[in-house]
């Protein structure tokens, strides 16, 4: 009987671990789904948020929103072009937005430079 209880406990813990792990994956996925590539382009780039953040005129909330968008963008799958190129270009955006959030000198210029539309669109659009 004690062996059966121990096996049942291990089984229940294994199931609980799987269920909890799936919730964590879903939370990460929802951030990516929340900011699709199309939405990031529309709100972040064309909507002027990136320009506002890069110029130093954005609030802390706007900086955080843009940073979240760029992190999600870097996690989005690329439909055209090389995945390594996508990773390199989006990583530069995330790094620059992190520098802006930390208040580093020259971070706005670095963000503007990393947001080179033509560099991404030539390869990935």
C-alpha cells in the first residue's frame, strides 16, 4: 500500500508540473500574440511611438510599451528572409530600447539607427 501511495503522489506531481508549465508557455505566447509584427509596425513605427521615444519626449510608460513591443517583435517568427538576419536586426532594436529605458547617453540615436526600416523591409517584407 505505501508503494502505491508513493507512485500515485509522483504521478499527481508530474501531471501538476505539466499543467503549470503549459500556463507559463501560454503567458509568454500571449505577449507575442499581443504584439504581432503588423501591430508593432503600425503602432510602434508608423504611429510615431518609436520616434517619440528616440527623441526623448516619451513618458516612462511609453518607453516600457515600446520596449515590450520590440521584445515581442524579436520573438515573432519571420515569414520571409533568414531567421538569423531577423534575430540580428530585432536584437539591435531590443538592445537600443533597453538602453533608452536605462537612460544611457546616445540611446535615442542608437534606437533611431536600429530602426532602419529599409534594412528590415529589403530582407523580410
